[in-house]
């Protein structure tokens, strides 16, 4: 995984917290399928119309 221009190895059961605005990318360099979960929340508590 690339975070702010630096590469990091991510293994099974790892988790990563990325604050808003951090550039990132993920790719699979392994031999098995990559499965990942993305959880997001709004930056503020203000509700915005959809």
C-alpha cells in the first residue's frame, strides 16, 4: 500500500487509519485474492442533503 508516497507491506488482519486528505493507493502484489474493507465517516457532524 502506498501512503503519502511511501510503500508499506500490508498483511492479513492488518488495519490502516487514513485521516482525510492523505493520498493513498492499494494494489495486490500477492498470489491470492486481495480482500479489503473500507469504512468511512463524514468529516463533520453536519448533515448534508443528498
